[in-house]
């Protein structure tokens, strides 16, 4: 059986319960919502992540569903993005960087500490990444997010635009092989969908069944695997084995 | 005069999708139908939807613990199940209130769809 994960969910016990009912095996919870993280000074990030650990423990007891701690970083320039990533790397299982700005998109693709580049097409007219960034993302294993809420949030007569952005990203993914991840970005139970429905929807932007399953299941598992072994890696390619 | 019924090999093969709607306001059958039709038309257009043979067979109201839950069975053509399913995540609002559709399962007959996916507690039909 395939385990499905949703790696962009607001930190809320109700959402965890609902996701469990819908058949997810794990979630990454983000306590600082989408983009609301004002320039995010260090203290704020730490406090927010501290809350997550408490709730994480409580939800673990209630549900068999696994939860991971995520930190959402929205920065104004690449420099501050790198600093914030460095600061919060140890506190988080998953680090997601808010895309949209071309320079930040590129900096996130070039940083191996970043796990997910969230919505590089945010408020843009193009898909936000090009072949150069795609190569870097593949090298550094930075996953690019396809945000389902971004699709449903846009007016229905502009759906075609979002779908074409997704298609562009998928075209690059097929060529350069960076990881792809489909997330719901859920803030309420009305944003969550069953994994099977999402797989069916991904047919709309040209992913076939295997690719969609990989985006919902393999990529998140790899991200978690990487974050678990990250402490033991000394340099690229050298790992401490006990 | 009524048309003679088609021989079985010429009839369109069907599949039945059991679905569930959670909404902030209670929905009627007509509202569920208009939501599905609107979203399907928006995503695939008249050309695509004409090949789906969509039909809402029956809708049940089964509220529990303060939540408005509506369950129903949607008929579609065999082979188009994935496309019909993909319509559900696109539906998110109705008259300014939030709604969400989930697929409960796919079945070959109405009877088994009802038995497997729509539980006994949901008797109030409308």
C-alpha cells in the first residue's frame, strides 16, 4: 500500500484528524501560515516551532498519523533567506521557502538546506523556474511544490493559467528530474482532499498516475529521510555511521 | 411511441461514484447538482462533459455532530471515472460559504455503492 503525505498544512489538531480520516499517513505542520510570517525574526520562529513540538506530541498519542514540524520562510531577499534557513534548520524537519520572487526562487534552488520551494509561480506570469534553476534544484534535491489551493483559490476563468504553469514545471521536471511535490496548503478542513482525488486532478495538468503517486508519496518520504540523516553528514558524500 | 431499448452491447457502460459533501450551510439536491455541473463545465467545458454522462442518482442528508454532511451517488461513463473525480477538488465555495467534496469510492452498481460507501445511519432521503 502506498503511504500518502501532505507537506503543507496549517498546525491544527482538527486538520490532523481530518487528514487521518482521508487516508494520509503523514503531515508536515506549519504554524506560521502562508506568507503571513512577517519578516520573521529569529525569536518568532523559535517560539512558533516550540508550540509545534507540544502539539506534535499530543497528536502523536491520539492518532497513528505522523506529523512533522515544518518552518515556512518568506524572505525579501536571498541573503535574509539564507540566514533564516540556517537559523531554523535544526528546529525543523521540513523547510519550505516561499517562492514568487525570481531571485528567491533561484537562491532556494541553489541551497541544499532547503527542502521545498513553495509556489515559485506565485503572483507571476510565468512558472517561476527556468532550466538553470531546474538543474540546480535537481542537484540540491529541492522539491518544487504544486499548490492545489493556489489552483482552487484563483478564479475559475483563470484556472487555465495556473494549470499551464504546472505544465511548464512538469515539462522541466521530466527533463531535469528535480523532485516534485503536490500539497494542499490547507488552512481549514475544506481545503483537504483525498489523495486519490488529487491524483485524478493531476491528470489535468499532465501528470500520469505513477508520477502523481510519486509526488504525493515518494518525494515527502525522501525529504524526511534526508532530514533524519542530515546531522550525520559531514560533507557531501561523507556520512558518520555508528 | 417509446424508443426500443438498446441492446446491452450498445449501451454505455456505467460506473457509480459515491461522494460526500461537507459544507458550512446545508445543501439541497439541486445545489449539489449545480455545483458539480458548474465545476465540471469550468474544468472540461461542454465538449468534455458531454462525454461523461453525468447524472446525480440520489442524495442523502446525514448530518452528524454539528457538521452538514451530504452523501450521494453520481453516475458517469466507465473509463471517465478519473476525469469526473478530478472535478471534486476544484469545488470549494458555494454562495460565499465553504464546501468540500470527497470521493468515497467507485462501484459498478447503485446497490453496492450504497452498501459499501453510504452507511445505514443516513436514512433521511430527499
